[in-house]
């Protein structure tokens, strides 16, 4: 039976079958005896148990990476940060592109919930992971492998910039000599657009949803893999 487990030590939520529960929390390493359980409700986002992250010890060794305390990013939300990268693959070649990056670089790759099973959007953690998928160091870069048609207007390998308002950013981009390539569209519930700078470089804008929490333990959102 699948359940949602929330670590009492750090507040990190995970979902596993009872026979596959990890021995330790992927967020802080606490033993599974610290996990709070609740029935699977279809999504981690809909869980009922929430644990506030612990206060950070002001005397904590900044070079100790055994545990990454949650950080409040409210002032920087939607302020032009590069949050993701995106690379495309031809439809029908999902397994080939997945194997390529798993075998060469050891990336941890999972399918995004709700995407096409045959041509999935794949979420990648570009660093060594643990058996239960979470990367060991939360600052690793994350990105997407997405299926594209030959005539797609999606950019070549590109990156995603977080913004507070797509409309305002597009307006500013045009005023500064840029172009709107693809107007607002949705992917797995989030709003994006594609713009081009003065040199012809294309990239994605991601309008940061209001549902993103004020803190982030490991930089993952809207994938079902929190």
C-alpha cells in the first residue's frame, strides 16, 4: 500500500509503497522512525500532515553538507533567476535520450507526473543521487528533457528564467529590443512563454505560481517528486 511519509525532523515529504520506504530521510538523513504516515491521496501536494522546518542553528558549520536547512527565498521570488534548463528529444526516442544521460553522466531522471507515457517530459537531477532518487546535494542543476515535433517553435537547448509576471516581462523585453516568440502557454499547470533577446537567443519565462512555498529544501517543484 502506498503512503505519504513526512519527516518529523525536517518536514520533507515523500511517497512510497510500504515495502520500499527508505531507511533514512532523503532531506536530512533522519531514520525512518521519525516519519509521520498518512494514506496516499493522489498527490504529495494534497497531503494533510505538514511539519515546519527546524530553525537554523546560527553557529552551524557552513561547510557541513550533511543537512541543508530550508531557506526563505521570498524577496527573490520571480526576480530573474535562472531556475531550469530545457532540452528537446524527438518523439519516440525517450528511452534513447534517457539512457544517454544516465549512462554518460549518471543523472537521476524521472517522468513528470501527468505527461505522456510514451513521450514523457523527464525531470533530471544533474548529480549523484540516493537509491530513492533525491540528489545528495540540493544545489545541483535541474532540467527537463521534453518531446518536440520537427516543426516545433520551442528553443534549442535553453534555460528557464523565473519571473513575477510574464506579461510585464514580455513588455519590457520588447521595449529593450527583444521579441515574443511564443505567448503564454501551460505545461503541467504552470505558465510559460518564450522570448528572444537582441542577439536571437531564445529562452523560457516561467511565471512563478503563488503555490510555491516560501522555502525550498531542494529546488524541486510541480513534478510530484518534491
